[in-house]
C-alpha cells in the first residue's frame, strides 16, 4: 500500500481532476487591479497586531448569513447557507487546503493510506477530538471522544433512504451506498434493511481507524471523505431527539464553535469551543459570532455602513459608488470563486422538452450585458457549467455553445446569437413567438437574483416576443420546489441554478449534478442524457461514468469536454450565465480569508476588538 501523510495534492497533473449547491447569488466589482487570494486580508491600517480586547466582553464578529439555514443536519444539507454555518460547528476527516489550490489537508484524520488498486482508503483519527454540547446554564460541556464509529454512523445515515439525504448520490462511489439509498425501506424487513446498512463500505476496525471501500478508483476521494455528508455524527442525540437534534442546547458538535442561539428566520449566534483541539495552531481570535439573516443585500450593506456588520457583500448597484469613495474602496475585496451561474430548464415540462426551445432561450441571453450592466463585477460570461479552477473544465472554449461568448472571445456575439435564437424558436414551431405559452422563471429571494432574472425576462420577451412570468420564493422553499423530488408539473419551466464546488473536479459538476442514474438529475433530462449525442456514440450518462472510472487525466479531460458540450450545447439542458466573482467589504479592524473553493472558517479570522469597540462607540 502507498502511504499518504499530511497533504494530498489533488493537483491537475496528479489527479486528473468544497457547495456546494444552490449558493446565494453574489456579485463582484469591476475595477480593482487584482483579485484577492484566500490569504487573510489586512485592513487599511496595514497592521496585523491585535490590540488587547476588553475582557468584560467576548471578541464578537457580526456577519450576515443571508437566509434561514434550511438545516444544520450534515446528512440533509444541500446549500451554501447551511454549510457556511455548519462548517464552523463541525469538522470532518479532511478539509480543503487554505492554499486554495485543490489540495486536501488532514483534519480529524492524521493521515491515510490507499490500496494499490485505489479501492480501499484507510484513515487514522487523532485521539484528542471531543464531542461537546452548549447549554445556557452549563456552557460548553465535554462529552466523549470522537470515534471512528461516529464516521461510520454518519456515512451510513447519509446513505440510508429513511434519512432522505438529497446529497447521498455523492457517496455512491462508496460500495453499497447506492444499493442502500435506492432500496425500498418500507418493503424490506428490518433484518434485510440492517444487512444493507452493514454492507455499506465504511467500517471502523478500531476506535481511531476508518476504512472505506470504493466501487472504482477515485483520486479525489480524500476531498469527498471530508464533505459534510461524511462528517462524524453523534448517534445518541440524533436517535433520541429526532428532528429537533440540531436545536441549541441539544445539538452535539465537534468543531471550533458551538451553536448558542437560533431565532428562526431572524438570527443565530455561536461561541468559541474552548475544548476544540485546533486552537493552539489556529490564528483566529473570534470568541462570539452573531449572524443576521438578511436576504436583501442592500439592507445588509446599509448595516455594514452603519457599523452593525463587520463584513458583507456589495450589491451590484452600489459597486460604482463604493469604488469611487476612497475610504470604502480600501475596504473592498474582489475574488474569483468556484461558483457558476446558469439557468436550469425543467426538460420534461413542455415546451422545455424541446431542445430547440432550450437552445433558443439560451442564445437569447446577452451575457456580456448581464455581467456589465446587472452584476457589474467583472464576472466572466460562461459557455460551460464548470469554471476554470475545476479539473476537466471547458471554460472559454468557443467550440462549445459559441452563442454564449462575445465575438472578441471567439464566440458569435449577441447579434448573431439572437438571430439564431429566433430561427431556432421558429423551427421549434413558434415563429416570432406565436403560440408560445407563458413560461415561469423562478429564483430564490436572496442576493441579486431578482435583478438577474428580471434582466433575462426582458431579453427573452424583447428578443423572442414571448411572455415570461418571474416568480420568487423564500430560499428554503425554493430549494424544495426546484428539487428533482418535486413533481415536474409543480416545478418552474426555468430557474436560477447556482453551483459551487464541493471539490475541484468535473465529477462534482457533471456526474453528481446531471447524471440521471446516479446524480441529482437536477433538470430532469432523462431522455436526452441517455441519447448518444456525443461524436463517439456515447450518451452524457455514459461519458460521466467513464470519466469516473478512469484515472488517466487526458482521457478524463476529453470525456468531460464532450459531456459539457452535450449538456450546454447539443441538448442545452442548461443555459450557462457567468462564472462568479464576489465583491465584499470588510472593516479595517478585521482580517479574514476569501476562499475561492469552500467556505470561510472563522477559526482563521482575527478581529481587533479594541479598535472595533472604539469605532462602535464613536
């Protein structure tokens, strides 16, 4: 066996290659000379030393999480709002590196080995991790050590169909998970169901060893092993408390912070877990985090200007003014993320079941105008689903969906694209939009989604002479409505699709999101995904499976290139919009990280508490 200690580099040359899905819409700024990195950014003072805080109050960070987290259950979370909170309460076997280069660092695991055939991964756990619970009367209570059996329980609970995990498909690479997850738990006897649970390829040979058996070699598996769906879970409280196990005073966690308050649909609070093993090596000093749930970016930005928030996103309309103000401009940080924006089509709902209709709608979107006049952040028009930092991506390839790119990038340019869109719509049976039904375009009530959807509505109505109804829903409701678990007739014709990398490989973007047999099948395109649309006679589903089963980087790249073309061009199951750039403002007294992949972890943030108190008092 080959032993892997410390950092496993999932670099492109080695592996041939942390969202998650449905992240809140964000935007960037147009003018700074360079993008920020994931390294801590220092405020305008340029000082890194932290003044002694007022001991009478905890060092408190004030942020906005943008919405009510749909869940804090690791097996059930599918969205960035939930994950941005959860990632500070729990830790898993591994974590994406702060280097932001696609590498994976140990977390609960001290190291791991992989068998010569690439099918068995053995992780070794540290022995100083503890489960804790916060109660108002007792504070942080130390429970038992985190054990290998907790990882086994967490993985198997994710795969168990009774849990209802929408992200379980990610673990289908683990032997037995797919069979269990697709089993009829009601029809099976208790004995047979338990046998299937026990057959899932994750075991605990001893208290500090976890062994995974895979169905196929996967050089990106160390990143999957550290995903939230595979975090250890505290069985005793989950089975005793039921659905209420994630509430304050009940929830048991193992990370750097503990949940202290959750006023649903209003706010949350967390405090430092003094028993977390990682504090001696962490640079952060945040002791309390107060989280608002403001879905309107303008409101959050106003609170930032008033000093009520320490960092937040800049709304697109406010970016020019922020950059023009010398004080505010110094607080602006712009950085590329591993997120992509698209329009998803419910491909089995007429008239979206017609490929020509979908292609017409995609080609009628002026992406350059969208990023210049609506998002205003220097975002890049997208011709594919995955952005450039993902292995296997085809970003900027003008041979794929050329109507999405401006002429100076090798594409058609919008005038030519719109003319072709009108021809496609006529060929589909709707010349000049005649007879085309009113379609619904849906978005979540969060971030810049309303502005983006209204702009696309105008492009479709003016360019194709059709009628589009824009509808919005509360974030959690929106996730449920656009899920493939919702009947097709109850889903919108089209919806805003935002995807952020769980790990930097196209497997996470193409296979896990769009494969209709083993993935989310987010756009319900079963017919087209199984049609041999590729030049080699392979279907999309066959391509993503083949790419998953080979470790040769060149072969995987070729398969993903063809699969991307089928997804966004030949079948036009989605209409790519742009690759995301975030523009955020941060107070000079706060040093924080800006990760391109994954989420920000408060453990690394440093707040000059004395300066903040002086600013607030003035």
